[in-house]
C-alpha cells in the first residue's frame, strides 16, 4: 500500500530548505543548470514554485509566473531516475490546472530546439511553436536559440 502511495505525486510549495535536493537534481539533468540564486530569486518574487514528492523524496519541481492573464513556465524538471514514468506530463497538467485557477488564458515557455523530450511533451500537451528567440540560451559554444511555445487555456 505505501509503495503504491509513493507512486502518486504529491505537490507542495517549494521552500528554501529544498534547494540542496533541487540543486543536486538540476546539476545532473541540465548541461546549463539554474543557479541556487535563480531559485532563491523565484522564491523571493513569490513565483509559483513547487516540488513533487514521492514519499519524502523530491522527484521533480517547477517554477511558473502568472500575471495579467498569462503564465510563463520557467522551469519544469523531473529527476533523472524518475523520468519517462509520466511525471513530467502530470506536473505540466498540475501547472495548467493551477494557471486556470488563476484565470490564466495563455501559457508560454521557452525550450531548446535540441531538447527533444521537452518539445515532445509540450507538443503532446497542445503547445504550438510561435517564435524563435535567437541566441537565448548559453551553449557549449556561444549560444543556442529558444523555441517559444504557447498554449491557449480558454
Ligand atoms: C522533459 C521532462 C520534464 C519530461 O518529463 P518525463 O517525466 O520524463 O516525461 P513523461 O514520462 O511524463 O513523458 C510525457 C511525454 O513526453 C515525451 N517524452 C518524455 N521523455 C521523452 C524522451 N526522452 N524522448 C522523447 N519524448 C519524450 C513523450 O511524448 C512522452 O509521452 P509518451 O510517454 O506517451 O511517449 C524530463 O525529461 C526532464 O526533466 N528533462 C530534463 C529537464 C528539461 O529538459 N526540462 C524541460 C525544459 S523546457
């Protein structure tokens, strides 16, 4: 029974003491990870910062900012050992439900064109590509473009 419950994601607000666990995940799953300062700033700005837990373990986290009827998804991450088990999709749906509760009409995000997993997840959820931001991300050599994607929530 408890093993079964551990498979049901539980979402709660991120707090500063989560940042050690989050940074340990972040540094593994991204070639160009967010810094601890990026997460601290998001917490201070009172963005929607959330963790997903399985038992006591943080298995994923996300950061979203909502303003003026628009949501911007800034970070959506699943720990390497927990990927490809439906948790990213589940977290995205959780964020969409949260955004709808805040009367959001459109959600935006940026994703690297090389991030095939992320793009597949967003396309499968109904996001469409609306623009390219040239040289948006740091890369091993120079910079990489970002695809800007949008989902209408109404
Ligand atoms: C992208 C990410 C959030 C997906 O989360 P996940 O829990 O692994 O994905 P899910 O198991 O929920 O898969 C949902 C859908 O995403 C797509 N997907 C996920 N991983 C994929 C992969 N490695 N290759 C291709 N498609 C993939 C598929 O469409 C999948 O649906 P399917 O299982 O029916 O084929 C996760 O891989 C991750 O955290 N990656 C590193 C951080 C990152 O890139 N975040 C997004 C930044 S914009």
